[in-house]
C-alpha cells in the first residue's frame, strides 16, 4: 500500500485493505493511494486524529555502488536533508499528519538495474520519484514511471531525449545539453579562439549526447571538428586516442563523460605532452576531478547544468548544513535533489493529496523559488529558464568563470 498508519489498525480495516490490494489490476499501479486511503478510513475513524499519522514514501534512485557512487550518494543526501527539514517542521495533507519516508534505491548507473529499481519504487507505491542521475538510466526507467503514472524528477539528467519522449511524468530541475553543449562550444570559439577541435566521448547516452550537442554548435560556428573519437565507461588507458590527438594538434579537446573516466583522460593527456585546454560537461565537473586528474586539472574547463552553489543566495547555508549532517562536502547536484524534494512536497500541498496522479498534475504547474533558483516547467517537463555555469581550477579548486542563463 502507498499509505501506512503508524497506529494499530483493526482486523476489519486490515481485511478491507487486503481486499482493495487484491482487486487492483496491473494497470492500476499509479492509483494505489486512492484505494489505500479509502480502505484505511475505518481505522482512521476509530482512532483519535492525533494518532492518524500516514507514512508516505518518496523514491530516490541513483548509483550507490560502483565508480559513480560518490555522486549518487551526494544526490541521495540532498533529498534526505530536505525530507528531514520538512519532517521537522511538520507536514499535514488533507487534515492528516504525514510522516515522509525516503525509499532509496541503487541503480548502479546501469540501465537494466535502473529499470528494476524503477519497478521496485512503483511496487512500493511511492508518491513520486527523484532520479535517476544518469541520462542512460533515466531514459529507459522513465517508461516504467510513465506506465505507472508516477512523477519522475531528475536532478541531473541532461540528455534532451529524456523529455523529448513526450511523457507527462518526466521532469528535470537542471538545464539540458541543448544549452550546455553550445555554451562549451561558444567558450572554445570566443574565449579560447579555437579553430580546430577533437571530440571524445564515452559512448554513454550522457557522454555521446553532450558531445553531439557540442559538435552541432561548434560546426555551426565555424569550429572545425577534426575527428570524433569513442572510448567507453570502462576504459582507463587512453594512449591510442591521445596519440591521434597529439598528431592532429587541435586547439582544444572536448570530452563527453564522467569524472571517473575524465580524470584519467585529462591526466594522461598532460603526461603525453598535450597542452591544449580540455572542455567537459557536468559529469566531469565534480570536486573529485582534481583528485582524479592531479595537477593536470589546471588544463580543464568544465560546465554544470545549473547555478554554482557559491552563486546561490543560500548556498553557503546549504553547504554548512550539508557538511554538518553528512560530514563531507557537496559534490555537485545535492542542491538539486534538495529542491526536487521540496517541489514534490509543494505539489502535495497544492493538490491537498498524497495520490500519485494528483501530485503529478500539481508538479506540472510548479511555480517554486528554491535553493537553486526559480523552478517552473514547460510542457515537456524541462525548466523554463535553465542556467549553465562554467569553471576552471585554481589550486585544484573549482573557480567560477561565467554564468550563462537561458
């Protein structure tokens, strides 16, 4: 059931709930809250209002194991911090005290595992989902949520295809690569005055998607793409590709991928004597990249698909609260999962409901001023006004170069 009660239910109410669950068909996965609320009504009537505490699950899913676990845990921490704040303030929906529960799942940054995790969240009858982290997992998982009529808010999926599917259940609180790619290309042309570029990507939906958007904008602006090189998320030795790059002598190199692969690529490029700037997107633009790339991180310019934490009005307060709670600094997208949790709860309040379809409808009309900025969605579920932040590195620390708003 989507709704549980913190007090003991009568035998008759338990039978009613079991009967309601037994009659639900496979096609009714997204409407469980209505049945649960109705079946539980006798128990609520038999108890005092102060005891009628409803447990409402909100899902979060990201890689919690594997090489990207540091980013997935960062995302989960942001959602958990928001949930704990909301719970401390107290939450009441339709006259019922609500206890929020974070249903955290691990998708291991793997599409197959991700769809299994998505189905688990649907089976758990969550009211909405925050996730997934990776474009290559969000896109296949989005079909599970669409079929269940459950809202999915991604805090970090940037591939434009995620919301181009036309699903009414897909949302994101970051800008897309349709903005991020052109911003990186524009920097290469206008600031670095590059004429020639080599593009490398890890063949993931994210890495290839960002590289494609960069290439389109670069070519439109007159930047010559000398070659496109492909690697994979499992490769850590880039000698063959770097030999080609050194021979080509481009003015700039663009890398589409994550920090776990981008770090070794940047370090090995420097070791090979390649001194050109390397551009990369948000997957590389983490605090850990300095550790992974070493001193060569000074050759990197990277982007985030959102406002820098240091530029957020309450960013310093958030960073302090986050470190006090989790004893580690923010990696990258924790502020966006934090806001996604508040967006879901705001939708519950406006819908005056814990039913997933009603919360979904309210999310579509979100008009919320959060930590990361103003959040409102267009008819595809994208932010109406996205932001890209560009960084370089000074003494192995991220330094804001520019903020570009849509």
